[in-house]
C-alpha cells in the first residue's frame, strides 16, 4: 500500500530543513536521505514550493482543488448540452 502524500506544511518544513543542511555543505543526495524523500521528489517540491511560505502554499493547493472541481463540472455540463442538442433535433 502506498503512503499518503505530504501536506503542503510538511513539504515546506522539509524544504527548509534541506536548505539548512545544504548550506552546511551536505550534498543533495545526503539531504534527501535525511529528510526521507527521493532526489526527484526534492527537485519537484523545490520547483513547486520553492519560494512559498505556509499560507500561500495552502491557498495554492485549495485553488488547485477548486479548479479541478470546476473543470469537471464544466465537462459534465458540456456533455449534457450536447445530449440536449441531439435530443432537440430528433435524430436519436
């Protein structure tokens, strides 16, 4: 069974830990082992959360969830609209 993804607060905390360790002269590989993630995950997190503080990170995740929900809703409505057009033409 897979693990649950890290929360934005946890990610930002781990990135801060990593920055401190890197400043002390450790390599990226050593830092990743100590914070418990792969190098790929570290670089992905750094790209996504690099300059964010805790509050903007939470807001970003909330907005991403809301955007996904709205996109799904628009897709559902588009399908409904197409069905109604076909039914109105009587070509079914």
